[in-house]
C-alpha cells in the first residue's frame, strides 16, 4: 500500500499543477471571449465564453477538490476527504448540462430572428480561443491523469467540449462571411450544446455511480470472486462488496470461508495472497472476514437485505 500511496501522491501533485496552469489560462481568455461576444453580437462566441466560464469554475473546484482530498484522515472522516473530488466531478457534470440547456433556449430566438453579427471579429476571437483550448488540452493530456482520475477527466472534458465550441464558432463565422447564412451562428451553438450535454451526462453518471457506491465500471464482481477462490485454502466467498472510495482507489470487502485445517499462520499467509492477487485486479483497499467451514451462511455471493429492515440477513445464528 505504501508504493501505491507514493504513486497516488505524485499523481495528485502533477494534477494540481496542471489544474492551476489551466485555470489561469482559461480564466484569462474567458474574459476576452466574453467581451468579444458582446462586441460582435455572436451567440456562438457568447455560448463558448459561457462554457469557458464553466471551465474556469470546474478547474477551480477541481483544484480545491485535490487540496481537500489531501487532508489527513480523522475520527469523523475515516477515509479522509478523498470523496470530495467526486462531488466536484458531479458538480462539473451538472454545470455542463445546465449550460447546454441554456444555449438551446437562447438559440431558438436566434433561429427565428437571426441578428447582425460582426463576423470578422468573431472569426479572430474564435481562432485564438481554439488555440488556447488546444494548448490547455495538450497540457492536461500530457501532464495529468485524465484517464483514471474522474475529477481530472471531468475538467478535461470541459476543455475538449469548449474546443469544439471554438471550432463551431469558426465554422459559423466563415459561413456567414461567405454565404450570408445568419442561422449558422445559432446552429453552431446548438451542435456544440449537444456535445456539451453528452459530456455532462457521462461525467455526472460516473460520479453518481461512485457516490451510490456502485461497482466500478471496469470491475467484474464474478471475476474478483473467482480470483479469491483460486487461492489455495479458500473454500467459498460470499457477502462481496466492491466500490470506489474515489478515482483510482477501489475497495472490496468479503467473507472468505477457509478449510478447517487452516492455522493462524496459514490464514495470515492466505490473506496476503488474496490481497496481492486483488491488487493486480485494481483493488487497493481490501477487508476480509475469515470464516471456518462450520460457519453457517447463505451461499449467495452478494449480501441480501430484507425489504422491511436495513439489517443484512446473510448470517443466521
């Protein structure tokens, strides 16, 4: 576990540094794009600026999440504050959904009454915005853990969808400049809003799965059970629970039935083997209850609950 903690802390430091740099760049250009959107009267630019504002908030909240998650564990918070980053990811996802719905609402009137838009200014600002987003996305992809850390992935998706917003604004500006299609501006906004909505949905769904202590999407409970059963001395496994404490930190609890001839020394060795095998399966926190073959229990792998009581009835005494 010490090796894992060292890697985890190193990753956290890198993630924090990337978030701080990204926050400064995005916030600075968001102010420029918002001003440009008002001057040019472009909904595509304003919606992209609004999305950059959500990026700025998302990056700031994500940064705070990493800072809070490093606070030491205590009696009141036995897992520390690591779950805070999942709350931040959920907030990011909900913000994306809210922004996309607002863009849809604003675009309706623009389709009916397309306003005059200063297309050249819109094009210049959009191109610069695209370059800014490409720079931030590149920094995040190369220097942080956007693959496994849900909090970083949420912030990264914000930036990617904002990049698409800049592309949409560029396309709309060119269509209005060369063909006079006034509806291109709200159309670009709607297309970007759809992509933003999709990103927000998946980030929120993943975060809620963690908060509901659902099985991690990359984990197969049956496979984990078979992994435990393959250890010599294990007769059966039941009451298995698998969940994520936070991104890249999966936990498992289970009751393990061992052969009756097992000594205390053998049992300790068996536990170490189980923990070692589960670590290779991505489980970093393991709690096992050892039972003898004489212990009466249900044969089901999962713990069951009665509808009228929260008390598990997996054991009958």
